[in-house]
């Protein structure tokens, strides 16, 4: 499994799930991001996440395919 560290932008407390998937390049497009979420292929902290615009915050771990995305606040 490939681990990706994602840091939220300064001043932002979350990123919508489909934007995170696009920003980390684990999907090729926004429509693909929406599809994989709706199909139940994305886990948030070990639980299936079906909300495309779920607010992903510091400490969340997102798993999709062979990717694990760890989200953190800027230091």
C-alpha cells in the first residue's frame, strides 16, 4: 500500500473528500472521484464513506485501492 501524506492549506480546517482524491492524484478526474465514493470503494478511518463532500480533517486516514492518504494540519 502506498502511503500519501496530505497537508491541509494554511487557514483551512478540512478538504472535501472528492477534492482530496483529485489533489492526491489517486483518481484521474472529478467524475471518477465521485464514482468511487458512491460505489463504496473509499474508506475513512476504516469505515466506508459514501458522502462525496465529506469534510476530511486533520488525523483522518483515507483508503482507496492501494493508497492510504493521511491528512494533517500545516505545522
